[in-house]
C-alpha cells in the first residue's frame, strides 16, 4: 500500500476535516458506502464517483443493525487489506473505517424509518432490516456530507428507500444509482456469492434467467403481467436447491405490484439458495407499452 496514494481515517472528526479541506479547495465530493468484501460491483461505483467528482470517499462498515438475529453478521467477510487495495486501484482518495462505538455510541436510541417502502418485499421477510439501513445511511451521509452518494441497482429497494429518505428529511445529497454488475454467467455480483457451492451457484443462475424470461415476454408483446409472473415463478420453483421468496413486477417508484404494462417497470426476485439469500432485478422499459 505504500506506493498508493490512499488515505484512511476511522474517526468522524478526521473525516469531516478532510472533506471540509477539499471542499474549500473547490472539490466536489463523491461517496460510496460499503460493508467491505468489495467486488467489481463496488469498484464500479468508486469509478463512477471518480468520473463525476474530484474527491472520492469510500466507507467500510459492517453495520450490525441491518442484520437479523439469524443472519450472517458474524461470518460476513471482513478483508480490509484486500478492500483497501481495491479502493486504491479503483481511484478512491479516502477510506473511512468507523468502528461500531462511533456509529452507535452508548445510549443510542434514534432510528430512521421509511414506513411504506420498508414493509414490503425484502422488508416483509427481513424485519427491521431497512430501519438498520436507513439509520446507518443517514449517519454516514451526515458524517461525510458528500455532493453525490453512489448505490448499486442490485439492491433496488434499498436505493428507492434511500431516495425517499433523503427527500423526506431534506438531506442535501444527490443519490446516484449505478447499473448491476454481473459475472460472465449472468449471476449478479454480491459479497455473499462467496458462500455458494458450485451446485448452489448454478441454482442461483435461475434468478437472472427468470428476469430474462420476463424481459423477453414483454419484448415479444405479452401484456398479461400475471402470466409473466407465473412463468417466472414456475422457472424458479423448478430449480433444485432454490427456495423462492418472491418474484414480481412492480412500479419502480412505489414498489407496488402492478398488473398492467406501464412505461417503466422493474422485475424483482429474492430467493434462498441453500443458506444464502440472493436478490436480483431488471428494469423494463417497453418501447411501446401494450
């Protein structure tokens, strides 16, 4: 790391001072919040921030409050040295690695909740998950106060909730959503993919196949979304090792289930493959609805 111009800080005052100094020099600030275990999806966000902004901050913090009691907080991969090397290679200027005590001080009792959007889809299965996400993202954004924060489209519901949160709370940060990065076989990149066996990974490919099926049917002129959803379900439910949670097509703003073709739609899937939860989605914009 000695030959790479990457700074690291752990304390919030040091972060703020560094950002303030660069802003006073006229720099625009880009911010990429992560939980580490970085892959090409994360580095694409860092690169996007570098293309837009003069100074790029990456946070690495495995946030305990967004994990349920039976989820993988303890075994979530923590590979800081590898992450720092990837941040430097992707063009980050500063990596912020707060500890839990600075994010959640003794007596912490304040939470941020985006009610309607957090209760459906992932929120229906993962109780309090999005409360943990929105609370920590609020703290991350207010600690850094960037001009633009970058999120991946794979967590489609998450970015929609964060947009709503920033609008509702007048948080002066632009939220930019970047495209899903996929492996060559079509599997959406995720830090949790490391948990998958070879057979489980093969099963996980059914998520992207079901999304392609929906795209193809709509492109071919199919207008009955219920039939398309049924076809997605059938493909996924026929996959060994896969337990489907949901597969649906929704409005991209409200995330509410839709039954008729509209100009902008998003197909969303969540499933357990073995002990690993996978999510995927694709945005569908038919050229001529109906």
